[in-house]
């Protein structure tokens, strides 16, 4: 059991601080709804900082997919975990979105992703379950994940 835990700790690092102080080379990830509403929580900050709402909508992604913006030398991943902004995500939809993001990472040589505790703010998923899911999804990759908490 100890070896599994140490592998998880290596894959997922925790930093207390502002997500937007991340290294400029890290890609970013967070959860949104299919309608790209992004009016509250950290999604509103992503919307203000990176724009591109129409670009995201034009990708016509559905729940369980990931929409992607390229900003400078990194990707910004929008994990689509629910249909409408007022819905709540399911663990199954989050896992599908993470699997889709993993494929994009592998195809585009992404090795570092910074994110908040995805799905666990306004969406109220359980971080213990989400962190286990992150570790499982990225288990056989070189992708490292840094989770920022305020």
C-alpha cells in the first residue's frame, strides 16, 4: 500500500496559493458546463483571464468531453462535466472528461497540469474520490498534476 501512496503523491502535488501564480509552462484545467456559462467560482476567473467563450462553444463539445484553448505555450482544459451551469456533475462524467484530457495531453506532449480541486468547489464532489480518480486516469502517463488550494 505504501508504494501506491508514494506514486500518487508524486503524481499529484499540493500547493497552497493562487492557481494563477502557476508556472507559465503548465497547462491548466477546470470544470465547466456544456453551455460555457462560467459565471461563478473559479470558472468566472478563467473566463475573464482567457476569454474564448465563443471559441469553446464552436468546438461543440458535450458532457464528458473536454474543450481546449491554446494560450501562448500552454493549453487550457475545460472539462465539461455537466449539461447546464445549474446542474451538478457526476463522477462518471468527470472521469470521461479526464480520460479525454489525458488523450489530448499524450497527443500534445503535455506533462504538467495545474488545477484547483476540480469539481469540489461549487459542484460539491468529494475531493478524496476525485483525487483517486485523477491518479487512476493518469497512472500510466508522465503527466504530473499540481493542485492549488487557497
